[in-house]
């Protein structure tokens, strides 16, 4: 039986990162994948979606060309966009596979199942083998949740998995179901890529996120510029799929006839056939693998990371989990997970990113949050780009001047949030921002401006500039 220091099951961002970090830090690593290297994020999630978002943004920006004296007619073709994302994904997947090879990681194809807390059975077709690991990381991810009315998801009712796996069906009119991140992103992407989107939302878009009311208002306004409006309070009761379209009946008695449907109705963790019980590992009522703050399951040498462990379900969280799991496997003093300080981002009609506490969370912890605000509408860089929607909003502690959290709405928000995520220490992060050297004119300078408004408005000059 082959023996490893670390066996990773699942090669999404969590599993891939854990395998790479483990190998870089001297462990003998095997990684098991039953489908495509790179998991959901690379093959049918973040990576192809961002390629489409970039195209959607180009089309959005092309509307302002004439006011700058530029002339071009930009039109969209979702079929070609589909081919393009496949090329992007294939290139990244090849680079992942060759990097794993270079690091000496044993990449095994097949389904992994725990036989106990040290042994994993790998089945690939008729071949079955058992390998042994001193440590095991479960990184098995999640799949789309199918609402009861969707049946077997035939060719005209798509999940985001099928949307990226198969060329999109013909037809212009698309029903998009869901008010979460996927609904919010694809409402913009599919509209700008030429579809007439009927966006059916049980609740307000992103209502269950930590984004502020101001952020969600800015998003609504940006969506309205492209005539995108959610039909909130609408729920699908049943669907009739025919040869040339789908007829949806809504709970309020309304009907919608569309060419195809895209589901953004949540995701469920993958734990089926994983042999958790054989290793004494439990799942919670929602099916997530139970683990402690150090990411250990009930079997102390088996760690669990990413989508299979919590409804947070972002690649960012899976990557942060991977780093922590490897630190804890190798370190003497285990560190606890700090999920609030992993950035999150939304790519829609405006880009949105946040990290840390919001005001309610801060007040629940008996802190007094002070707000520092700077809008992009007066940023020289944003004005020159003709792209002034959004703002930077920092939260600081009134007593100590420590950074409590931050939110950035507007172009490049997901890049800019790294200035907060990577600050060396939260107690001095605002001072660090205030003393930093910046390119001018840039969007990043608005973080400095927001820190300045906080200093002057809330009497934090000494903390921030002292
Ligand atoms: P996954 O990426 O789900 O990978 C798990 C892997 O494990 C899979 O490849 C699966 O085949 C394999 N596996 C499962 N069970 C077994 C087994 N028993 N044996 C062998 N292999 C197994 N997140 C972001 O942060 N930013 C984004 O922009 C973003 N965009 C998204 C867009 C879409 C359309 C979707 C659907 C998701 C998006 N996400 C985004 C979420 C992100 O893709 C997931 O949070 C992330 O992929 C989770 O990583 P993971 O490593 O936990 O699992």
C-alpha cells in the first residue's frame, strides 16, 4: 500500500491549494479527483464566470464610446463567449496539472472514500486501490441545489454547471432564478451578453449578505441602467418543458414562457460515498462536514475545508481554509479560522467587495463603529474612466482606531479589497493606509481618502496620523 504524509480528496481551489502548499512545505502528497482538475471554481464557477463578466463589462462600457469621440459597434454572441471560456479554463487546467507534476504531487483520478481515519480507497472504473495518509484533507466541494419543480434538469433547465459544460441552448428569453450571488451576477452577465432576462427572485438581491444598504442601493441603480430589475417576491411553482421552450407557473398564479432557464438556487455539500462514518466523522443537519475552529474533524488527523464544510461557499474561503489546514498540520500551535477576514466579491453591474465586520456585527460585539467614506464620483481616475459608480467605506473602532471592516463598490473593487485583507495588522491598518505611498491618480487613493474622513469626522486623527 502506498503511504503519504497527506492525502487530499477533491481538487477544487481548497484541495489544489492544500496539495500545493503541502508539497512546497516538504510533505509527500497525493490528491484524488473524480471529475475535472480544478473543481467547480476553475471548470464551472469563478474562472469562466469572470471571463464572461469581463465581456459583459466591455459591452456596458461600449455604450459610452461616442461621448469620448470613439466609434465602434460592439455586439454579443453567447455561443462564442462559451467557446472562449472553454479555452481559458483549459489553459488554466493545464497549468495546474503541470505545476502539481513539477512539485512531485501524486495526482490520482477516481472516487475517494475513507476506510478509516488513515486509509482511503480509490476507485476508478474497475480498478480499486487503497492508500494510506498520516493526514487527510477533505475538500469535496458542492453541487447546484435543484428545486423540486426542476425535475431532472432537462436540456432547457440549466444549472451553472450545465451552462459552462454545454453550449447554451438557442433562444433569447431566459428565466434566471435566485436572488443570491449567482442570480445577481448572471442577471448582468446574461443581459449584457444579449439575453432578455426574466429575473425571478424570492427576496431582495443579496439581502442575506453582509453588504450595506448603500452597497445594495448602488447595485440596484447600476442594474437599472441596463433595465435589469428583479421580480422580487416571485417563486416558481412548476415548469413545463417543451421542445421549443419552458413555461413557468409562479406561486402567485403568474406565468412566464422562456426559451431556457438558469438556476441560481443554492448549492449542497458533496459528502455522498465519502465514507465519513467509517472514520467517525459527522455531518450537520444541512449535510456539511462538522469540524472545529482548527478545521479538524472528529478524527484529529482528518481536516475538512471549503464548500463541503459551510454555507459560506466561496473559493476565497476554500483557499484560506487550505492555508490554515496546512499550517495546522505542520505547526506546533494550531491557529483558529477567522472567516470574517476572508474577502468576498460580487461581479455584477458594479463590482462589490467586502471584508471584516459590518456595523451590526461590530455593535453586537459592543464596539462603536466609525465610518470613513469616499465616493468614486470625485476620483480623478474614475472620472477619467467615465466609471464613477461606487465608493469606499471603512469601519474603524471609535476607541482604538482599529480597522473593523471595509466595503468597496465600483470597478476593481475585488482587487482593491486586498489592501485591507493584506494589511499587516488590523490595530494599525488605518495608520498604515494613511502613511502609504500611492500611485496618482488611482482608485486605491480613495482608501486613503476614506481613512482621512474617518480621522477628521470621528476625532481619530491621533490614532490614524499620529
Ligand atoms: P470544489 O471547487 O467544488 O471542488 C471539489 C472537487 O472535489 C470537485 O472537483 C469534485 O469532483 C471533487 N470530489 C468530490 N467528492 C469527491 C470524491 N469522493 N472523490 C474524488 N473527488 C471528489 N467563489 C469565489 O470566491 N469567487 C467567485 O467569483 C466565484 N464564482 C462562482 C461562480 C459560479 C457560477 C459558481 C457555481 C461558484 C462560484 N464561486 C466563486 C464559488 C466557488 O466556485 C466554490 O466556493 C469553490 O469552488 C469551492 O471550492 P472547494 O475546493 O471547496 O470545492
